[in-house]
C-alpha cells in the first residue's frame, strides 16, 4: 500500500491499523536500481491531466478587514481537487522512504528505535513495497533473498491474473479512491478556516490558514465525523492553490470500531510536500506522534519521522526482469 499523505486523519488511522497488524511496515514507493535483482514491471502510466482552475485566487479582505469565508473555501476546494490529482500522479512515480520509529515508554522516554528504508516497485500497475535496509544497513543476504522472493511471487501472480480477476481488482481500487475523494472533499466544509498570514515554505510563498472544527457541521461521508476531532494549520501555495504543509493535532479521543483502537487526544502530525518534475506535488517529510490503545489492552506511544527522496517517473518501457535473471 503506497504512502498517501492526503489527510492527517487518514495518516493517524492508518498508523493505528498498521501497529495492530505488526510487523507490517508503513507504505512506501520506490524504484529499482539497474543492479537490483528484481526490476520494475511495466504498467500503464497515467496521462498528464489538465490543471485545475488555473486562475489564481486572491484572498482579499473586505471593508472590515476580514477575508470572506467563501473565498477561503474556494481556495480549499481547489487545493483538495489538486491533491486528489497528485494522488493519481503519484502512482506514476517511484521513490525511497526512510522511516525512523521511536517507541516511547510510559514516561515518554525512548524505549526502542527502529529504522527501515524501503523501495516500492510498480508491478503491472500495482505499487508493491520492498524492504532494502534496516537501521541504515543493507539487509543480510538471507533477508534480501526473502524480499526478492516475495516480489517474484507478486510478479507471477499478476502475470497470470485472469481478465475477470484484474477487472474486479481494478474496480475495487477505483471504488476505494472514489470513497477517499468524497471524504477529502468534505474538509472545506467541515472546518472554519481563518487567514492568519503568509509564509515562505520550501521556496513557495504560501497562505497560512488556521482550521477549527465547524460547530454543528453534519458530515456526509461516514468517516468525516472524525474531522471534528482535529484542529491545526495548513499552508497553501499562492500561485498554484496547492497545499505545501499541514500541521494538525487531535483535540479529543478518536475511537475506531467498537474495540479495535482509540487514538488519544494530543496525537500530532506534520506533513510537508515538494514539487516534483514541475508537474506534481509529493511528500517530502512527515513527523507524527501517536498515542493509541489497540485491541483493548495494547498501548502504543511512538514518535515517527519519514523522509522521501529520489523521485523518478515510472516509464512504460522499463525492462521486465525476473528474480535471478542477469542484468
């Protein structure tokens, strides 16, 4: 499952589920170097999409010095649409993710540290994770072989997939994306946003907006009720109406299912994006603190930092190589 920093809520919830299913690591996306034993498998690259609402929005204050709410919401709606487009284009890229995870004890001290570096291959249009290093050291030969074998099994499965199975898989993925889209598009209406200034982030002149849950808001999407449990700030590039950074904190406990998990007040996430290839915005840096109780008994307190680098656009002419084949 590829990393998708589309929303702080989704990130925190994903982390809770990932921890509940250890040792499954967080999602990653990366390319295979020419020396790797398993190469990227071609899949259809998405066609370039037209820019959304190219006209720039200027947040102009009214006679009372207040920026009209509808102007801010229009900016947020445009940013949401662009973010969804980024999500589609992200599948055309590979990158390396490094995750540093600090498990905390009851006093907030670091009890255990684990570092994982991963790459994700594009196998017949599906993004698949491959672990390449632990604690900044390459995998032992036996572990590397297991990763290669795992990838080969996926290659074989997809290569022999029937048309009906492929259609059902793609339909399921599309349904999930449409569900995510409905959720994301509720953000502009679920919060009251206030313009608090401007700031240059990673070289981009950006609006800074504060977000507080909108009293009395009735969510349309089944999961959108969780939005009322967060507040924070978002930075949006003035020229492109593209969010550059967000910083959100849980202001109340969030329950997932009847007994599955509870994310406690104070859970915090910061996500920063960067412009890649002059066509798409993709994650650059993520930090978050999770305090959650899972499956009735187990409690997790963690500080996690993720960095993303070496973005490369996937090419449909990439050579197919199976495990063990000479390069």
